[in-house]
C-alpha cells in the first residue's frame, strides 16, 4: 500500500472551477452519470418538492426525475429565452429572462398543503452549462436568478415555494468554459474527465457546496464510508468528511492520479486559448456549411442552435450539430453521413446524443411524432434515421484542443464531395442516373442482351473464404451447404471478418463424393476434416438469433473447437445450422430488420439465399476506380463482393431492373439490391488484411440511394419450399441466364 495525496487532485478539480475549498468539496465518482445519480438518490425530496430542468438536458439528468416522482415530488421542464445579450444578462439577477413552463408531472397523487411550505422544502433546478446537442451555452446567472428570484420567474406558481438548489451539468461545457463557482455559487456541479482530456474513462466528479452536502440523505454505507459498525445490532457511525461519506468502495486512484497530467496540459495551453481555438474552428465550419448550395441553388445544411436570434453566436460551444438536404429538399439520413464519414477517416456522433428534449426541440418533433416513431420501431442507436419524412436525429462534429484547421478542411471537403450536388461534369452522379453513363457494348445494338453464368461460389462457414466450383446442387436453403456453419465466441457473439480479420485466411472446400468439409488455416498445421453426414462430431445444441431469424444449431466437440480457436486467435465454437424460422413481426413502419428473404428457409445468411454480381458492373466500377486520382489505382474482381453467382453479358447494372431470372431451367426471384458495407474494403495481401477506403467510397459516389449503397442483387430460389437437396436441380457454369423485367 502507498499513501497517494489524492487531496491534491481534489484541489486541482476545485481550482479548475475556481471553487474555494472552504465552500466546496470534490467527490470522485465512476463518471458524470454516477455523479448525477448520487444527487438524485440523496436529495431531500418530499411531496412538496419540485424538480425543474431545461428541455436541453442529457438523459442522465432526466433520470433524476425518477427519484423526484417516486417521492411524490413534482417535475417539469422549462424553456428559457433571454431578452438581452450575454453581457447584459449577467449584470443583475433581475436581468430579463422568460421561462416557458411545460406541463407538471406527478407520479403519485398527493394533497398539497394549503399553507405556504416551511423552509424544510427543497427544490432542485438542473441545467447544462453547454447543450451537448446544439452547443448553446446557458447563462450561468441562472444560478442566482433561480435561487433569489424564482417567484418572479415562475410567476407565483405553487411549485416555486421553498428553497431552490441548483445543479449544473458541466460535463460538456467544462472543456472550454468551466463554471466560475466564485461568481455562480451552484450547489452541485458535475464533471467528466474524459471530456476534458480524452482520458481516463470511467471517472467523473461531483463538486458539491458544503451547505448542500449536509442536506443529502444517504442510505447505503460501505467499508470506506463508515467510521464504525457493529454486525449483529443496528448501529453504524459514518465518517465526517464529505468525500469519505459518499465515495463507496475503493476509488479509482490510478485514474485519479492520471488527471494531474491532464490538468497540466490544460494549464499550459490555458482554457481561454483552448476556447478561442475551438470556437474559431466551429465558427468556420458553421459559416462555410451555411453557404453551401446545391446546383439548383437550394441550401445543403440545416444547423441547429443558431435559429434563435436571441442567442448570440458567442454563446455557442465548439460543436456543430446539423442535418443535410438533397437538391429536392429531402433529407440525407444521419446514418448515411456517419457511414460515409468513416470511409474518409472522420468520426462523427449521430442520433440524439442522449438528449431527447433538445433533439425534439431543434428537429421540430411533436409528442405525436415521437410516439409515432417509437411505434414504427425507432429506438436509440438504431438505423431509423428518417421516419415520416423527418430526421429522427442529427450529425455532430466536435472540436477539442487537439483539433486542427486541417481537420476542419478535411471535414468540409468530405461534405462537399459526398453530399453537394454539382454540375454534371463534376462527376457527382446518383444511382438514379447511373444507367445514363456511357458504356461501350459491341454488337448489342438492336439485339437482346445475352447473359451467361460465369462462376459459382460456396461459402460453407459464414465469413470464411469460399471455394469456386463449375457445378453445384441446389437445396431448400439455396446452394447446398452454403453458410451452413458459423463461429461463435464464448460471449455469444457471432464472429465475422469485420471484427476477426483472420477469418479471411480460413479456406474451405467440400468434396461431395467423400461427404467431407475440408478446412485449412495458416495458423494450423493440420487440415481439419468434418464429415457431413456423421454425428460423431456433434456435441450439444444451441439457439441463435441472427438478422430476424431464429436458428437451431448443433455444436462440435472440443477437438474441432480448439482447431478453430487457434485459427482465429480467440476461443470460439463451431455451430452447424439444423433449422431456422422467422420470428419478427411487421410494424407500422414496415421495418423487418436486415433479413430480406422472409418467406423461405435460410442458413446463416445476412439477407437472402443468393447474391448475384455482374462482370459488366464490376468492369464499370473498375473504370471509375482507374480514373480516380488515387495512385496506384485499385482494381477489384467480382469475388471481392463474396457473390454466389457471377454472370456476364449485357450492360452494367442491368440486373437492378430484373424482377426474376431463369438459369437453365431453374427460376429465381430478385429481392432487390444488396446493401454494401465496409467488409468489401478488406483485402488480404502477403498474409495480412488491409482496410482500404475503396471500393465502397467510389460506390457511394454513384450507387447510393437514401443511405443505402447498392451493388449486386439478392435472389431467392423459387423451388426452395422443398425440404433438403433438390436432386434434379444443379447449377452449371455456362448456363444461359434469362432475366424477366416484368416481375420486378
């Protein structure tokens, strides 16, 4: 054990907010959320108390409402408008502000006393120093106004009686504008250190005024929070100091020691310089984005936090929250923006940023809109970025002390190249006009295009390498044995190349005559052989939920699992599909999850039984890749897209219009385009896997519709209602392919 002077770190935290140790104490917590939870559960709520909070508040602040309502207290949200500018509003507690009160919430019916409440009624007002959705900074003079003039502000509401205490959520605002507690004497201030320095996570602090700390009612005690306790009678004595009283268990002293270095950096740079630096970057981004126009003159960007003229620009923090519009006025989804940004090495935050009040306020979403979105299946973190023609969230770019002007320029270049519609010669072409791109085809003028099946590829183990064959039987699940196996780690996660790059080096082959699956890996000296019909390897059963399908699966013995664990470099098990069924239900929004084929029996596929790729479409893509400015140019072959079927003939992207096709005497129905992801950017070279920007970035420039990047089509075998192998149906390389557009 060693004695580390943690009080020094407490002093640094207090100094950062200009808080006197005579008036304030610092309590370390596991994060900003834990600090807010501490206030909510220990606050002296009563049936006459009120919890008031601004609409712009993080979910972690809104969660305090649960404690208040469960104690019978009232809770209500407010909107604040300032009549004056920032400098004017800070001169006096009586500075003109307008409070718009939302409906009062009560969970338990309580009878309010007719007489005025006595001084033992405590109310809590919570607001952020900076809104993490819009970047709007709140006037800290609200601390004085609410404490000293709540009656006038709330216009004599019965909920304004009693003593008001104030909580500032400074988790976002502290990095560039920490509250000065010598001027604005809030009772509680919440801090997150990783938002200050980027490290450490899992550490926050609650700065609490000494007088407020005396009122907090704590029930639980732990080893470090009591001076003495007796095991077999109802007796314990708490420690005297505030920090020891509230810091349950062993605090993260190693993380606390590290914040010394973070504060050293901030003090060297100075907060004022950081604030000016980040504000200039954000202002440059805002001004440039507002000036962007599509070819038809329509604006590209809608920014949030700047719409109210009563909020001067010097009250905006170093974040820019926005949504983007197409030339026709429809919205780009925020998930689409996030996906394309990641290809350019830009990390953005999207959604509502856990701030539902600000999200609804700035996006103009009514209660009816919100409930309708929830009924349509929308929840936090999902892909429903546009519902009923409106965005459900936004995109946010944030700047810190390490951000540079080059970062800002890279971001703006990305916005212009990816979302601004330019004249035709600029090369920015949408999927709707992709067919108009000239493509030389000899001998097809006036003739019906002829198509042939060029290759068949089977992928026995999901996300591992497949093998190409000249002929192969069909079954009720598509190609026989295609994606009939998968790997699952000990935590239940399905392994794919996106996270486990080593899977692309696991080669597979099935010998139908021998009835054996052969598996090889450069990490394993011995080639693994798995009998297709034998039960000798089967060891137990499992159930797997994957892409709106529930699968029954069979496991294998330790010998097989140890082989695959070595091949991928982590403990895992091999499972074989023995049955599947759909378990989803269509909601009013028509969302059914990622799985496209909901009528047939499937193996462990993402969307459908087959993926078909056209050689002509790949050739057109390669022409575009060759003409790009990147050096050396990248070329891809059809197998980069992990297709089952590769065809040749006709024009590029002709397959987009097919409703059904006939290959030989077998019929297939098109389920539409295949949505591509970053997996097609993985390429193995010299025993290593490279993550590239292409070809997805180029596909995004001309094969994108409403957030989906499409390439290739998905198929369903029309005879797949038969159980088991279709003994009369084999696919043969060289067979003619006959498309039927009428059934689209």
